[in-house]
C-alpha cells in the first residue's frame, strides 16, 4: 500500500511514527535524508496500516456546535468580543489567526475544568491514602497527564472531554506514580486495586482524538 505521510522535523535524536486524526506523522531529526525517512516508513508499514484502520472517537471543536465537557453540554461560539464563559456558552474571540483562536479556547477550557479536576483528584487522593504537592492543568496535547518525583501532578485540559471513567483512570494512574515512579509490575498491581479493568480503559483511551476546526 502507498502510505501518505507528513514529516515533522525537530531537535530530536531518532525517527518515530505517529497516527493522529487518521493521518501519519513522521517525526525526525533536522537534516534527515528523505531516503532514510522513506525506508523507515516502509519498514513500519504493517504497524502504520494496522493503526490507521483502528476505530477512533473524534471530538470535533468548531463554531456553533455543542460539546460535552466534564459531563456538561456547552455551545462553542465565535465572537468579536472577548473570550469568555457565559452560562453554557464558550465564546471564543474571532482572531484572524486560527492558532490564536485555538490557544484562546484552550485557556478557556483550562479555567473551566480546573475546579472539577481538583475535586476528582482530591477524592482519589483520600481514597488511595496518598498526597501530592501541587496540581496544574496543562495545554499538553500528546499526553493526558504526568506526575513528577516532586509529587507535582499535571493533567491536560483535554481530559475534560473524556467520559468520567477514563478521566478517573488517568487520575489514579498519576497518583500511583507517587508510590511507584515507573511502570513496573508493582505499579500495575497497585493501580489495579482501584481500577481493575485498567487494560480495557487504556485501549479505549487510545481511540480519542481532539480535532479543532475553529
């Protein structure tokens, strides 16, 4: 099969393939020869074809549609006024640049989801009899969450678009890292005490894509 892909160059050491929004992205170091990139794609053809055909759940963010965030329904609306939350409407300033509109929207969502994220995090902190130093919402779009060795928990704003059970898994996963800063057998055994079906949830989580058409 012919694989159509987009190359993203950066200051990295190796080549990797990613499937995002049903498109193939090849990430590689600056000045990587096209021949090397093409050979990498051909050598990973089976993996790419398999993952391209996997079913996805696309959450599309665009003007004048309703989306569900933290279990509530909101209308997304462009406006010539400031970006703000007005009742159940998310008003995004109509910047001429789409990247600015997206960044403005993300900041709005981070503000909206913070109290809910904090509430769920504290519930599981008590349940797991653990503690964290501080918590931050991030603009990350490549990872749902993370936890540092200093016990700082990061949760991506994108978690707000997920069903509750998937979001709760992410919280438990990151809190489990306070006890085990790795993905060892002990880590997964500990996590399964709170999320017994974590393997099924991990598979479901991989289906989600956030697509912007603002």
